[in-house]
C-alpha cells in the first residue's frame, strides 16, 4: 500500500448507491468489551447498541459508544454522558432517509457538543471532560472527539486508521496558535510561585537534585525560573485545548469536536477507544498486537493490563474494544494476520475508479476503508455552514445550536461579525439565538469569558 498520492474523499452518493443495489449488504454484528482500572473515579462510558430511529414507515437501528474522561471532578463527565447524545440527535431533522441521516451527523455532532458545553457551564461547575463519541450506522462509522482520549480502527483488510485528534497543547501547534490569538496564555508550570506553583513535594525534589555545590540561595533563584511539565493554558493550567466544561479556564478551551466519518469494508475490523491512561503507555500497534485473537472483553482487559505494566496506574485507565463483524462470522481471527506497517492519520487507500465492466462489483460495498468526511476547525461559522453535506438541515428560523425557535429577524447569522466581508441577507443562515451568539464570540476571543451583555 502506497502512502503517497492514494488519499481521496469518495462521494457519499457513490457509496450509498452501492447499498441500493439488488444485492443487499447486511448490517454488521457489533460486539464490545470494557475494562477499567480506576484511580480518581472520573472515567465514564456510554453503550447503546440498539438505538432506534424512524425512517419512513419503518424503524432502523444504530449503535453509540462514548468515553468521557473527566478532570477536576466527575461532574462534567457524568453530565455529558447523560445529555450529549440527546443533544446531538435533537439537532438532526426528522424524516431523513439513511444517506441523509448519515450526512447530517457531522454537523449535528458539532451542535450537540457546543450545546452540552453551554448548558453545563450555565450550571457554574468547574469540572471538565474529554469526549470520544462513536456512532455506527451500518458500515459507516462517525467519530467526534475533544481532548486526548483516542479512537483507532484496525481494518480486517489491513491498515490502522486514526479516527480522533489529540488536543493536547504539547503536540498541537495549530491549537496553541488559536488559543493565544483568542487571548489565552500558553506555558509550562512555573515552580517559582504565584498561581502557577507546583506541589511542595515537586519543589523539594527539584531542589534536592540541583547541584550540591550551588549555594542554596542560588538554587532557589534557579527554581524560581524553572518550568516543568507539559504545556498548559493559563489561567487554569489545563493541558488540553478542547473539552466540555472547564468554565474556570476560559472560553478559548472550546467544545467544537474533530469529526471523522468513514465507510469500512464489509469484512469489518476492530475498534479501540481508550483514555490517555492507555495511550500514554502503548502505541496503537502495541495495543492491537497484545490482544490479537481475543474476544472484546478479554482484549480490553489485556490492553489495560499491558498499559499498567508499562506505566503503572497514574490515572484512570479505560479501554473499550468493539468488533464490527459480518453477520455469522467468527468474532476473532484464529491466526494472527499479516500486519501492514502503520499508516499516518488520515491516509486511506484509494478506491479504483468505477467502470461499466465492473458494475456488478461496485455495489457490493467497498473492499477498503474509505473516507466520507473529516473536519477539525474550531470556527462555528465553518462547522455549521450550509455548505455542509445536508443543505438547510436546520429550519430557517431556529438556533443551529440550541434548537430554540426564532422569530423572523431575531436570529444572528453564524457569519455575522466584524471580520465578515460579505454583506449578509436576511435569510443567510444558519442562525444563532443571542445566547449562543455570545458563546460563539467568547470562543473566538471576541468577548471576554463570562460577559453576557
């Protein structure tokens, strides 16, 4: 498999055309397992394998999996677990067929994440949480993520695919630039005092290991200028650029998720969703290799065991393993398959162009993983724009985030603002209510956090 020149997005209509063929592709069988070692009690999971939605005269099902890694208490993680999915689903118009519903998901996920964050912050809680939310509809997987939990997919036809983005400030230069532009500060922990002071134990250890030949006063001066640990956002000291909650840190820590949507081979594969307690200790390849041949429950337990052996129990460590299988196929391969060397994130194998000579094959489903959608911008004007897969999916006079009905002339276009160079017309939506507009401006650094008028 070549890593260069092989990546292209495939039209959703082309992929869905294959499923409308005379040969029906059965939905996959989904089997999952969970393992967890708790230290703080701030990791929570969500499993809904038989969610129902009305489609025409019938009912169809889809599956949802979520991992919520809380910090500064469990409150934000619990609230997100209980409310996020409903907020996402409420952002999707009714009476959509399968292809329309799948295409509407990326935009609805953005609206649902922002609404959940906004509602939680109005409760004046200081807790925060990372979120990785996975929705499986047939052979289409949609993943939305904020924070540093990760989701990977190991295709049965070969290749490891990275379906989430790491929002740690340490490894994301683009996010660091966004935060400083919005008014936040970026820096490491300052051991010298003030609001950015480390624990007394850390300070003592640093003093102890400084050269014994250095006078104590001089060593104290060195300590006063020493920076340690990962990059953090100040005020608050959070090492993430995106999360739900964290009202005390600032609005430039945004809840807008990175979203990736793929259609997988009908051969299926294995997905792993884990908190940073796993990924700080194991690579994607190591996590997959250590549990090959095991059913999901045992696989999740083995991954957690390997992570703890490598790095100890430093944080809550949670792993969810999901096998997506053809109907009536064995849950796991009997022998280890030949590994394909790691692929860089977002590189997918190219699907050969369709031709009439192979028309009988094109409707049998993709034999490789194909990308349908990917976007990680933090700008709501881009993420909620009507150019997204389903045009006008929001009613004209309805807030695109909280779904509040608006009177004509009451809504504010997501494109409105001092930097807008286009003259907006009365119907140039989507629109926000005044409260959600305040949220948008604060997230973009155009309004101080907590200022509502």
